[in-house]
C-alpha cells in the first residue's frame, strides 16, 4: 500500500538548481531543465527532506554505516545493506497555472579572504522566477513502517510532513537570497 502526497513549492525568490552544464551563451550557472522547462529534481528534494528528518527524529543512536541499518532515517530513506527507500520523490514541475519564466541574474562574487569584490568573479546565473512547482511524494507502507493495524498508518508520517514543510530554500545561492520557497503538502490518495 502507498499513500501519495502532492507537494507544491511556491517560489519566493529566483531559484537556481545548478545543472552543471555551461551553455554556449556563457552563462556560468544554468538551471536544470527538461525541454527548456525548469524543474526541481526529486533527488534535490529528497536530500533536503532527509536532512530535516534526521534532525527531527535522529537515528536513535543505532545507525550502521556498512551493515543493514534499521535506524529511522535508513528505514524511510534507504541505506546500506540493500535497505530500500520507502519514500519516493517525483520531480517537481511547473504547475500549468503558474506564470513563471526563466531569467538571468548577474552578480559579483565576493572574495572570501579579502571581502572585496573582484570583477574577475562576475557571474551569470540562470534562474526560474515566479513558478509554482508541483509533484508527488509516495510513502510505501509495510510491517516495519506500521506499528498498529490502522490502515494507512506510517510510523513517521507526521515527522516526514514536517520535514517537507520545514524546507525554506532549494538550489544554490541561498546566502545571496536565491532559492526561497514555501512548501505546501496535501494528501492525494491511498492506493
Ligand atoms: Zn541508519
């Protein structure tokens, strides 16, 4: 059985999830895109949720790096020893009702040591602006995740939802004001 949630990421500032690709027009940082349309990779979201979840629940001191690990973080997100993830993140794609666009931001990197700007470090950053990104997260239930016989019970559901809502920023440049989002989660269906 699985429970599916729909997540919406409402942009509060320009986002750049860096693709690592340098395009011909000389932009230093290009955003991840599919057919020219920006998206937020499910893996980026998963990393953030995992980090928040491990801060809230912790590993109860039982995390094992190499052997099969049954600490809460590895049970939910997967871990060593062929421990499969019980949570899956779709990519978040622009909601068709949102009127976002892709733009370019220019900036001057500040030298970490001298604290001065240096025009050798002028950068261009491709950004997504004013989108609402949307996608599904699926939670898979099995005996390990359910301590009661209640249908649809997932032991760490509340902590997971909190870990999602806690996300304030996605992508790079947060210290320069990039990437701020508000996340909304609602239950979609139980299959
Ligand atoms: Zn673990």
